[in-house]
């Protein structure tokens, strides 16, 4: 299975129904927030350093992920924040999420010295730790973070 991860400037037109419906079945609200915020202009991943990515195999949309400027970071800290990572259930544990995150991290080094995120459950926390994020129990606004080295 070839997985192609691309940066996109528009919300994928085929995010509905499959990604949206799968996320609703799993009670994962962030995809609903992603669509609503994009359509009303609240968050289109368009501020400096922000990006949105899609993962596809054979043309089929199988995952999404974005990075925003972290609104919870201290005012003097310029950090990115992973947002809206989602992979269709039948494509999990096949490297899709890893490829999405690695692409985000690869591009983020140009804009952010660190990336923060909030893992929603134990499984996602474990995933983020496996791909290199450090667990954080001291800050209520992030469960994990990663320092980004300039290349």
C-alpha cells in the first residue's frame, strides 16, 4: 500500500462522508470541529507556520492532520500545536499516522522550536510517544511535546 502525504490549502472535498462518518461513529468530535471551523473561516491552517495535510492511498482519503500556532503556549514562546490527526480505523497500524506526523514535524522546523499536543486517550498517547513526543504531566494545556531541531 503506497501512502501519499501532501500539504493541502483547501479542506479535502471528500472528507465527507467517510472520514467524518467514521469519526462520528468513534465519538471523535475534532473532525466535526475541523470541518465547522474551516467552513466558517475560524481555522483554515493559514497563519504563518500553519499547515494542513492529507494522506491518501490509491486516491482515497485515509487520514488528515494539521499544525497551528499553539494558542495555549506562553506569549513569549513560539510553538506549534498538532491538531485534528485522524486516520480511518481500517488504516491504523499501517504507518499512516506516522507518515502524517513525520511530514508535519519535517515542515514545522522552519517555523516552530517545539510542537505541543493534547492526546485524547491512552492509545493516542502511546502513539505520540512512539513517534518521539515526550509526555508532559505538568502543563494542563499539553499532554505531549517535542523539541524541533533546525536542519
